[in-house]
């Protein structure tokens, strides 16, 4: 399906074509030279972005395609993984229960007991 081109962009394209034709009629040699250099620059930049070099080196060195090898997970790591029996819900904030606060409370109680005696 062809999408409808917005009228503003269509006007800009028409004005660009009109300007190019007027310049081509007034000074055809320099317009053709500038257009040719623009095409060459476009092709060089596109080739550099695709291959990483300005000029293709296909004639001097045949390139061999790189073979992608997936790294195999280690056996020890596979043994450690286990399936959970109950599926967990994804919560952005999960509370991990521990004795971190309980130890501080016990120490506070002991220090208060020592001071009172």
C-alpha cells in the first residue's frame, strides 16, 4: 500500500526538482559534475558503512564468511539450575526475609540491659 505523502513535503520536493532543472538548464556542465560527485560520495560512504573500508578489496582477498558459534553453557552451571515448583509472580519490589533487623534489635536490648545494671 502506498502511503499518502504530506502536502508540505510534496511542495518541498516539487520546488527541489524545479530548482535542479533551472540550474541544469543554466549551467549543465557544473550541475552534472556536482551530481556525479554527490553520487560517488554517497556510494563511498555506503560502502564504508557496510564493509568498514573505503574501497572493496574483493579482487585482492576473497573474504570468507564468519561462522557464528554459540558458546555452550558449562556443565556445572546446568547442574545448579533447578526448576521451581511454584511459578513466581514478577513483582518489582520483592521482600527478602532475613535476620538483618533482628540482630540489631537484640543488640539494642542487650546494650539497654547492660546500662540498667
